[in-house]
């Protein structure tokens, strides 16, 4: 098992029955005999909103990090994603989200296909500077309608 996997498992065990945990980046790095950037990597790649987590990080003082579990209902999860998409999203970012939705059974194969088609670069035949913003609007609107 890699250090990243061990750190991820340790953090997930901290949740137990909790919805929110607080950790110190430096303390965790010492515990696992790694650099603090390894902790940053694990948190950035394995505790994303698309994976059901919200992370709040503060610099200084050992790097205080708060991780919250996002509600597990489909509607709450999709609304959380909608709020975190922002004003624009790239084609590859949208593809990752849609793949995650499919993996977590938030959408079926047909819905995922429709999301992909509606947000693909092939369909968005407009100047590049507008594509990501329009893609975000389309994706958010479609997800909003799926969350009912």
C-alpha cells in the first residue's frame, strides 16, 4: 500500500460518525514521515467535492485543514456540485464530473451520455473564450433538472 493510500484511509477513519474533521497538515506529515505537500496531494486528489467532501484550508500554524462530508442524497450532492462548478468549466473537467456521477450512480448511462453530448466541444460551436462559461451554464442547468 502506498503512503497516499494509507493517509487517505487514516483520514477517512477519522470521520467515523462525524460529518466534519479538523487536522493539522504538519502533524499528519510527521505521523506518516512525509512532507506536508504529500498531505496536500492526498487531500486535493481524494477529498474533492465530486467525491463527497468539502475542504477548507488555512495556511500557517501547521496548516489547519477542515474536511466536511457532503450530504449523501442525490439531490443535495448535485446541488453541491452545481454550487462548486463556478462560472466556467473545461471539457475535461466536465468529463471527469460526469464520469464520477456515473461511477457513484447519480446518473444512468443514458443521462451521462446526454450530459456529455450537451457539454462537448463539438456541440459548443462558439469562440473558445465563451465555451467554458456556456458549458458551465448548460451543465448546471441540466444537473439542476436531474436533482428533482
